[in-house]
C-alpha cells in the first residue's frame, strides 16, 4: 500500500515539476503581459501541489519525491524551442501548454481509476492536481 501511495505522489510531483519547467520555458518567450500573469499564477499552482506532495511524502519515505530528470527537462525545453521557432505567438504558446497539461490530466485520471485503495490524503492531492490541470486548460483556451 505504501508503494502505491509513493508511486502516486512521485507521479504527481513529476507532473508538477514538468509543468513548472514548461511554464518557465514558455514564459521566457511570452510577450503578452496578461498571458505572462496567467503563467505566473499557473506556475504557483503547480508549486503548491509540489509542496503538498513534499509535505506528505515524509509519511511514506525518508527520501525526496521524484522529479523530472535532466533528459526530460532538456526534451521539454528543446520541444518548446523547436515548436516556437516559426510561430511564437501567444496562441501557439498556449497550445503547447495545453497539450502537456492534457497529458497530465490523462495520467492523473488513470492513476485515480487504477488506485482506489490509495490513502485519502494521497487521493486528495491527486484529485486536486487533476482538477487544477483541467482548470488550467480552460484558462489557456482563452489565449488560443
């Protein structure tokens, strides 16, 4: 059971750190001040989820929660650079973030469905993470 909870927390933390990385990379390219403000808000939401994971993780392990590795960070950065080389509009930046966020939603929903026995605190973080991402997609749609 603890392994199940640790796995969920690790996956949520990886998703949150990947979200923060992607927002950081996109924010560097954003020129629209309203969009940049939205990105800052979204970044803070991911950061809060990651902090909640870190706070709860200690109940299950003496180690730190897993984050995205250097290769994934590099691939995320490279992907954003390549996809915005020709089109760096706010619409394109929003689209890229939405694509990544949708992958996180799918993975989160899969974890919810496949782990009904997880502890309630873990399920709460996971559910909050998925709902936060779903809200983010709705926010980002306005910039397409």
